[in-house]
């Protein structure tokens, strides 16, 4: 088991004190990170005490401590899961070879790119959620927002460590640029489109943490298979923290759905807006938007880059070890969607070139599980939510710009544009949701548009004072 250095300026289990040059470089980067956090992290709550969990170890015996902390004082650290003795590359052309503790020169540029893209998403989501604290529906939700924020920032630290430790001057420059790009910046935006979207309200936040953080789960799980062992171990630990982010999203949307169903039954109507709720069709339109934007994060259906990453042992598939094929995929094929003759059809392509589609399909299947739970609640009022077709509202891949309806039909562009108010959030939807965004800061109290959670955090009651001003 790796030794955890908690007393260091940068808590870590990578023996940072044993590499003074690296330690000085990261300690030099730390003030720039803190400046970014104060300028673009959560607004107005930098001096509040928040009941947060902080990583203190990576073993099963417990990897987090809970307690009150002011966010600028949070102990952001660098943690890798314990090494697996004798681990070998589990896929691609180098399957069976010992994993690498240093970067092979022939994959250096590709590996750096993978780390930079992943690292860029982490501070982006913090920036997107900067002002949500001002409209939190409860102290419970406020605390969860800040937990997500500090852990996304820790994930940034995880990628910055890899860049500094393994990529020399190029890596240090890339680490600096992670703080120079900003979400939605017209001149220097974040790399991926979904991370330049606004997150203006809490329904958007719940959808983001359910759908977009779920993409993070699948990307991290794929990188956790990497033959570059430090990256794999970093992502294995990050996945522990990512689970809470999806819990926030699943629970948040579920609580909105529950409250909507309660208001529908109480007032015997499908229109709960006059009673301070959010209609099911509005929830569906928000869902359609966030799901489709998140699908774009998987890239085009076929990708030479994805095939090369797999063949080189850099990035595997979700749960690679549980797959029953040969993990090389040289002679295997898979179906991918195509637009042909005005119809959506399928064609067979080499599995290696369709890894983005494979990962996306796994994501869609996983996303549907939450809808099953939400729909059990909505069944009581005769409603249900649906995942839109993967071709709907897409900006990347074969469906980019295609007029595909949520139920998977190709229609004329004019008809598609005219129907958008039925399918995606309208200005009226956003204005109504915005009108509900009034903060609730009394312990145990909830905004009227969302149901309380079934239990609190870390065995604390819902009424616990999760944030102290």
C-alpha cells in the first residue's frame, strides 16, 4: 500500500517529497490554482464552513474524512489507487506486456492529449456552476454542489500532476493553460462543447451531474484500463469521487420528479406551474438537451484516433476485463448508424474504428437506468420520461445537424425547426425555472419545487447544518 503524506503542503501518496524539483513545480502552480478558484470557483461562499469529505487514503478501510472546512482551505491532494502487482496491458496490440511506469516515446503526444482533454473538463464544470450557490434549494443541496466543485478541482490536480511529472516543459505549459481557458470564453473556451454551456439553474445542474458527469464516468473508466499505469491508477481513484456527482444528479432529478408528481396529485392537473412546480414536459425538454449535448462528448461514431488509442494500449473500453472477446478486435465488426437515402440505417464497420459508438452505447444503457426509477414515480400520475434518439439535436458525428426527432424520425429541416419548442427548453421554460430559483438557507427546509432527500449525507439528518455562513 502506498504511503499517504497528509502533512505535506500538497497531500499525496506519490512520494512528492522524494522529488524536490517536481514538488517545487507543483507548489509554484498551487498559488495560480488558488487564484483561479477564488476568481472562478463558487461565488460568495469562500468564507463559509462547509461539511465536506476530503481524501485521506485510497484503501478500502476508508478514503475520506468528513468535517467542516472553508473551501479555499480544502486539502486538494494527489492520490493514485494502489498499484496492482504484475499488472499487464489488457487490450490492444501490446496486450500481455507489463504496464508502463513511464511514457513510451511513440505515444507521448497522444497520451498527453488524452490527459489534457480530461483535465480541461474538470475546472470547466466548476466555472459553469459558479453562481448556483446563490439559488440553492436547501443547505443539503448547497453542500452537495460544493462537494462536486472541490472534487472536480481535485481531479484537475490529478491531471496536472501527470502533466508535470511525465511530460516535462510541454506538460507544465499544458497545466498552465488548463487555468487560462475558461468555460464559455469567446476567445479561449474550454476544449469540449458541453463544457462551454451555461448551467443557470438547479434543474440544469441536476441534469448536468446526471448526464454529463456520467460521460465522465465512462471516460475515466476507459482511461482506468490504460497501459500507462500512473494514469490508470489516477482514474481508478477519481471514479470513487465521480460516483457522488452522479448520485447528486440522479437524486436531484428524482426529487424534482417526485415533487411534480405530488403537485399533480394534489391539484389534479398536469400543469403544476401555478403551484410552484415544474411540469413533466419541461423536465423532458431539459433532459433532451443535456442528454444530446452529453452524447457529443463521445465523438464521431467511427474514429481513427480511438482505434489508435486502443491498439496502442492507451485507452480501453468500459469494463474491458469483463469483455469476452480477444481484446484486440482485429477481425471483429460492429453496427453503427448511418444516414442513407433519407433514412437512418446501419452498416457494419471494424470494431476498432467504432469504439466511440461502443462506449456511447454503454453510456446510453447506463443512463436509461435512472429513467426507470424516475418513471416508477411518474407512473402514479400516468406520465413518463424518455431518452431521445441518439441522433436528436446532435452537433458531432453522423447525426450532426440532421433533423432527427426525439423518437428517431428524419423529418424536413423546416418541420424540425418548427417543432423545437416541443423538444428543447424554451425561453418560457427557462424563465419559469429561473423564477423558482429562490435560495433556502434554513436547515432542513426545501424549496417548494423539489422534494426532500430520503436521507442526509454521511449519516447526518437532512436537517443538519451542512453549510455554516
